[in-house]
């Protein structure tokens, strides 16, 4: 009875207290909503970007007895060594024998005079060493990653020297290499992106003698014999024709011994002359179509661009980044016709194309081409806004520590510095960007580009063409366009380099031949 009376008397008081608490919580929540929605934190408005002092690793350089240039960054935070050796041995140097450069590189995987391909691969594997190679129109290259301890590093480097200096070039190796390249060519013939890319290059650089397909042709590969491969190897794979980059847990003296030992093992001979520049056709502005039974159309557009050493190259590469953002905002966000637009300019000593590509519904392909050209004409006329350029400047200032943080990223940037004889520091491009103005970029674009300079290729079905669909205009965002280093291209990250996107922030990957196992 006493407990019942107590509960009866306390229940109204408890309910009243709970209601009061609920009302207070509700009023507090409403007040907080009004504060957040109406007035941002004043302290956030007062924040300013702190002054940033750029710190980057020291680049050391020297030349070997053969004239080979070596760049080295000493880095002891990991017990690893990364080495990159490149040769002026791309498809531009193979003359009238398409596929000879790729065949020679592929046959270097087919064993040495001391070990067959399987034994060589097992020897690398037992040391835990990673070896890769690749080719472009201008270069071939090898990369090696190994532990820095002498009991691993020294035999690993000896194996690499054996692989590069004592190739067997057997008939069986030739057959295997030919089969690999023929398989790749057949896959390229049914790959929409490879077909479109080849057609863009052919239309931009009509009948240019330097425009050999990188992996040759099926007929050309059948005509290559071991005598031709040996001759190309002796001409292109010399120490004088090489460049070396080393990053990792070594002293300067150790790196000098390593590089000289490798160079001493290579054939002797002169450096090959710089390959000639591609000559762009004046008959551009065309649109070509490849019929495919697909649900989407691949659109690829190419415009002749500038080699890396050109004074306006940096301004053009900045434009590549900014214009890519413009296209994504318009075609992805505003019109919703694609999941994303990719844009890239490969590094090259000669002229190289600026390539844009995207996938979209077939009935919007022609309207999209027209929209891209209209936006490009506006960009040539007006250039980037100050805000767009400031975003790039702010991003690259903050990104430099990240982009020089790993052995691989340092190695990739050193390769570009070595290849194009750039200043021996990691900040010179960053500093050059800080001095860039919209007027500089607008001037560079107007000097080298025209709206009708684009070659357009569509791969997909024929479809009735429609105007671009209108979508609700996206709300203006205060988020910087430069928020990630993963900007849409494929490849290794660099400070200002080739394969997305800033010169490019990523490098387009060179094709690789894995070691046989």
C-alpha cells in the first residue's frame, strides 16, 4: 500500500520533469540548427593558409666514364633500393621494321647466355627482387626494386647486368616473343580504346615515318629475325645511350659503384640522335566513326600538343587539368551523359597529342563533340579564371610532400628530370606554377591551339542524334577542384609529370612485359 501511494504521488512529478527535459532539448536543437544554417563559425572565416616552406630531397648527379648521366636520391627510411635504367630504344628508332624495338625488348626477357628465361626468373624470385620493363615510342626501360643489404643487392644487380648485357637471342626466344607481341596486337585490334587511339594518331600525323605502331604489325613481326634483333640491340642498348636513376638506402659512393658496374657491362657505342618530331597534319577537325555493337559509345578526341622542353608546355599542361575539370562539370554534373572524362598529354621530346576520352550513350555523341569544341573555344578566348588557377597553385603546394614521399614517386620524377634535362630539384615546377598568371596560360593556348584542331573518333553503334539533356544545375561548391592526386589517369604518381594529370600528376603507364616464370 505504501509503495502504491508513493508511485501514485511521484508519477505526475516524473512525467512533468521528463516533459521539461524534452522541451529543453527540442529548443536547444532548433537553436543549434538556426545557428549552423545561418551563420558559419566565425573562427573558420578567419583561418588563413599558413605560409608553406617547400622541403624536398637533395638530387645528386654524376656522369659515368661512358657519358651515362645518373641521378640519385639518398633515402634511408626503408632498407630498399629502386633503380631505373632507360634507353633511347623506342619504336621511333626502328626505321622500316615495325615491331623491332618491342621485339628486342621482349627478347631480353628470354634468357641470357648463362641462364634460360625460367632460370633467370627463378633467380630474381629467390632474391625477392621485382623487375619490370616497358616501351614507348621514344624509350624502353627496366626498373628493379631490391633490398639494400649487400647479400641481396649485389647478386640482384649482377642478374640485371647479365640480363641486359648477355642476351641469348635464340630462335626459340624469338618465336616466344613474336607470339606474345602477336597476341597483344590481336587484342588491340578488338579493343575499342586501342583502335580509337591508333586512328586519332593516324589522323593527326598523316603518313609520318615516325608513326610506326609501338608493337609493330602482324606482317612486320613475321619478317623480323635474330640478326635484326642483335643489330638493333648493339645500336640502342649501349651505356652511352642510357640514363640511370637510383633512389634508396645507399651512400653516394655505393650508388656510384652500382651505376658504373652496370654501365661497364653494357655494349659500347654512341648515343642515338634524338628522334625527330612528329609533324601534325593541317587537315584536322574531322570526325571518324568505327562501327561496334555496344550499348555505349567511346568518344576520343586528339589535338597536337607541345613537347616537354617547349617554353609553353607547362601552361598547356595546367590547361589540361583545368579543362578536364570544366568538361567533368559540364558533361558529368550538368548534362549527366558520362561517368567521367579523362584527359592526358604524354611526356615526349617530340610533339605529342592532347587526348580526351569518355564513354556516353550513342545518341549524344555528336552533341558532346560540339559541346567540347564550344567549351574549348571559350577557354582559348578567356583562359582560366583566377580562382581555377589559384586552386592549382594551392593544391601543388600542399601535394609536394606527398608526391616525394616514396621511393617510387621520387624515382618517377627523377626519370622525367633526367630525360628532359630539367633543373635538379623537385620544386622548380612548383615555383614556376606559382608565378603563372591567367594571361600566360591564355597566351599559350591561343598560340598553339585552335577549336577545329581536334580529331574526333567515335566507336559504337549508329544512333539517332539528340541534343544534350538538361539537368538541374549543380550547386556551386566551395570545395577545391584539386583535392586528390588520383585525378583520372592511369599510372605512376609524379610531382609534375606524365600518366592524371598535372604534367601529369600521374604518368600514363608504359606497357610492361612481365618476367617469365
